[in-house]
C-alpha cells in the first residue's frame, strides 16, 4: 500500500524511526520519505546512511504547528513517533513533557487534517495505562486526542489510530545497552530497581512491522496492542553471565513493578485477533466502523470477562537463553 506514496515520520531520527526508514526503503518504492525531527546532528548522521532520491529531512519540532503543516504537504501517511520519554526526567520537568507529548500531538493532528493526510498512527506505551507517572499521563492524553481526532476530521477522511506496546530491546533508554556496557567494562554487579519486576519485551523490528501492518488494518479510533512475551528482570541479569549479581537500588520516581497494556476496565472494549488485541474507542467515532473485522479479512472476538493484559500474568515468558540471544543481536 506504500508504493508511490509519501510517508512522514515525526521523531524519525530515533531508534524506531531509523529502523522504520530502513524497512520502508527495503520493501517499498516510495515517492518520498520525510524524516521530521529537531536534532540536526542526528539528521546529518542519518543522511550518511539513508540518502536516496526519495529521502527528505525536515528540521522542526512537533511543538511548532506551522512547521508541521509545511512538512505534511502532499503527505499520504504519518507515523507520529516524536516524544519525550524518560520517566524520571518527566517527574522533574513536567511542563516540557506536556508541551511535546500533548501539545505536539495536537499539532500533528491539526496539521494532518489541514493537509488531508490519509492515515496517521501514533506510537504509545504501556505507561499510558492507569498511569502513575507524568510521562504515562501525557501519553494517555495523547491516545485520547488521537481517538477523538477521527471526529474532528469527519468527512475529510483523515483517520487516526494508536499502537501501544512495551519495552523495545536496545532502544534509547533501554537497560540492555547499559548492562552490556557495564559487563564489557568488567562489572560484576548490575543495578536492579526491584527483583520482582517484569516487563513486556520485543524487538524494534517487530515494533516497526506491527505499526506498518496496522495501516492496512485501521479504520480509525483503534488502539492496537501486540501479543508479545514478558521477561523477568532477574532472568535478564542472568542472561549476561552466571556470575553476575544484582545490586538492588530501589524503584525510581514514577516506575511500576509490572506493565499493564490492557486494563480490566477496558476488557469490555477489547477484541482478540491472531497476534494482537484491539481496544475499541469509548466514544462513537465518525462512520461508526465495525472493528470486529478489518480490510485484511481478519476477525476479532471479544475477550472474556475480567481480562487483563499484564506483564506478570502473561502466558509467555522469555527464558534466560532467549534473553541472551536477543541481547546479542
């Protein structure tokens, strides 16, 4: 569906953006691929790798609506990946996170509607579910804005959806690169906030593939949640060597013991598909789509009463060996 089309990625120089750009260039014959971000150095470095004739690099911040409007001219699809993400930093700098994660999301929506973009997918996080930290709260609001945006667009046919997922192995801020560097430098202990901690865990390529596939699935207003395995932080430490010990440092500001991607309260809205869940909007969206079946012919079934999707009660956990293999890829 992307051949001959123009795609814009906000935050396109990040971990997700770089993998997404590589994937799109390998699989499709795009008209244009626009990387929109505020970091000129990262854009310069990225241009040394991705410099084909279809590539465009736009310096800009999602806080700047006029720049977004300019960047989205004649764009068919948008992936909104730009965000401030560090949980402790959000607790100390809440206004900055609000400006980027909430006001920036609103700017993306209005720019997309003004330019009549066909489809927009925003990246969210498990931390948006029952948030206990400022970062999670901003992403919860972002999700609500993107769902409601389908009614703002109305008959203009621009449609918005959300992809919500957990920790990405090796991404910026991930604990894996930190652990690897410490072990390489001879560390015999690795810092662990709490040994009971569990996390959803998957690769950046899996994340990119899931997002791109959902452009075909989406009707507008959905929150897509992939079925992915969990891991125990104690097993992750073991994957770096049998002689590595844990240094318990305590929970950081705003940190959860376990991740929750679909809460109990949303079970009545959740449909289970092969490979993913779909959370229907709480409000009626324009066109009143039937989310039980999508354009790919996939059919979803309501989950059972009392369903939750949590990292500690997940049915699939990665083994120490599987974590070791993932950590070296």
